[in-house]
């Protein structure tokens, strides 16, 4: 195949990957390690051209396709077929000390994010809750503080669209200081409840919190980043899902929790406001 034909096929397949990714051009460029102007040249330049070898390899690795497919040498994408095709650890931090979840959240800016927290919503944690969860580790405390601030910042951007649902019993258990919250002072728990109320009030309607009855339904801790990626929390690791079919099924299940919610988004702040730490 001549270079011009290969370049044209590469451009068409890059455009396809961009359309399927659900990412903005800026996020797509960041994901493959180039700047937006370089991506624009690959997508729209006057003459189709091939990328540098490292960029080609980065695209193939990031979107689970083969370099042969990108170059038009094969019709087989080489995409991984397994549903859970990657595992990321919470401790796997990048150069900015961001976890995998934070990177995925940032890449998904502008898409609808569906979220089921493991305990309390990360973006609403007070310093006292962070200290309690850090178990006297100063390094872990600093990491959790930075994580909370970044997630709150991402939830405040104009294009944010976030739905969160969780069992209402999680808040009741917290207010009572039971389970994992045993030993956390009453005053600290009340300040955390007040912080949740303020944050939900501030972010609504871009951030919508729904509470369902945990005795009737179960939702594993997970986050769905649009329809391009989902992460299911399994202790210290996240199971990363890229299968569009499975992501849609998880989204349908999440939407089912919302339809069955006992407390809807417009009621959530008032419902938490009525809880008192004891």
C-alpha cells in the first residue's frame, strides 16, 4: 500500500476512534500524549499524514487496537474482547499524584457521569473525615485531600453532568457512628453531614444525588464515564470495562436505582439536613 493511501486510511480510522471515544479533541489528544494542534493536523490537515511511531503506539495501546489496523494493513482491529480488560490500582498515581479514577473523570468532562460511592461521596469529605480514613498516615491524608479538591473542582465546571445514587442507610449508619465510623466523634459527623448539605445545594442540578433503600436494592461501588468506560471498585483495585454493551447494561441498572429512589435529587439536601449525628 502506498504511503498516501495508508495516511488516508489512518486519518479515517483516527476520526472513527475519536467519534467512538466520546472524548473532546483536547481530552483525546491528552490521552494519546500529543497537543490539540498536532491532533488537528492529523484529523484535518490539508494532506493526510502518518503520526510519529510513538504516537501510533500510544493510540493503539490507549484504544486497544492494532497498529496494522490503524495503518490500513488489516481489517482486524485487534481489540481486546474481554469485558474486564484492565485493572488499575488506587495506588497507581501519575506524576500529578492523580489516581486512575481521577484521570478517567477528567477525560470524561462534558459527558454524563454516573456514580455509586463506596462509603461517602469523595468530593464532599471534610478534613476530619479524611484524617479518620487516612489512619494517621500523613502521606495518605495529603493524597485524599488533593483527591477531594480535584473531584470537587471537576464537579463545579460548567459542563459537569453527574448523577450519584447510594443507599440511604449509608447516611443513617454514618449519622449513628456505626460500622466503619465507630470512634468518629459526634461533632465531626455532624460537620460532615452539614458539608454534604452545602455541597449538594451548591452543585444542584449539575450534580444530582438519589438515595434508594439498600434493603431492597444493591449497587456495587462504580463509576460510569459516559458510555465509553466504566470502573467497578473492588477494594484496592478498579475493574475497568470498555465493552459498550456491558456499559449500557450497567447504565440501565443505575437508571433503575434512580427510578426506584426513595429520595430524589430535589429532595436530597433537605433529607440529609434532617439527619442528626448521635
